[in-house]
């Protein structure tokens, strides 16, 4: 269970509060206006942004001040954070072994996730030799392979066309559900939330609201979400 307990994030004239709980194994979307703090919230959960107050808890354990590498969290940033000097195989393999000393079974798992993400035959390439969409899929492959129980995705499919985006959404949801992992995914597209998210967290007006069932929230959005969506409801 992921708990944000009276969490306060402040930087210059930006502030955000969050007081919510997401049960283990739930897939949740973060949605709201640009600049509301969705990415900053993921950064705080993953350890890349220090909160001003409150706590981040995983299964009751306070992880607020743990360094990113010691948290039960994998995060995929918007820029994919691939290492340019490593091959695709190596970048993805980091999800299993940070020192890249992979067993034969682990190498087989890398090959399997590359196949699932449509990257078979590209394992020996460097990121610069890939398209933007291929880089996104390689970064997703590493995140899915990591095995950490909390997965944070920050608009991971913005470089993909609609068909491939839906395919990657479905793949991520299927693998995460099967493993009982918890997801928080930033998206600007309500279709993404409807497609895979059990719950949606609205981030707006300085607050990350508690999760609400996705279809219920989008069918009867509050005023700030109606303004963002440009419609009275979504079905």
C-alpha cells in the first residue's frame, strides 16, 4: 500500500499537497492541468524531490528520506533516461542487475521483454540509433523488467502513434497486474486512464486528490477537470 501522508511539496511559487492511499496492485492515472505538479509528485515518491513536510510510506514503512536506489520504486521519466553509452540490451538489463552481470536466464528475460515491446533485433544498438518511439519502448522494457513493486510512469508513450501507444498501455497493464505491482501513470489523455487505470488521481489547484474510480470521475468530473477536458463528462 502506497500512502502519501500530509505530503507537502514546495518550490519557489509552486506548492502541492497530497494526503491519499493507493492499495497494492492498483493501477492509477494522474491527470490534471499542465504545471499542476503531476511530475513533481512522482519525483517526490521516487526520491528525486525532497518534500517540505509529510511522509511517503510503502506498506507502513517510511521511505520519505531513502535515496532513490533504496526505494521499492521504479520510475520512467519523460526523457526515458536511457544511458547513451550502453546498448539496448544493456540498458534493459539494468532492470535486473545494476552491474550487468546477467545469468543466462536473465539474458533470456531481456530478450523476451524486447520481443514483447517490438524491439527484437535491436539489442546491440545504442539509443542514438533508435527512433524516439523505440527509445520509449526500450525504457519501458527496463522499467517493466525491474520487478520493484511500485512503478511510476511520466507520460511514457507520448512519442508513440495511437495504435502502438494502446499496445504498450495494454502490455504494461497486463504485466503489472499479473505481478501485483502498483502503478501511478501521468497522462494528459483521458483515454489512457479509461483504458488501463482502475483509479484516477486529480492533480489541480495545489492538491492531489484521493483516488476515485476512473470511469466515475470522468463521467462526473469536478469543475476544474471539466475545464481541463473541455467537456461536461467523458464516457
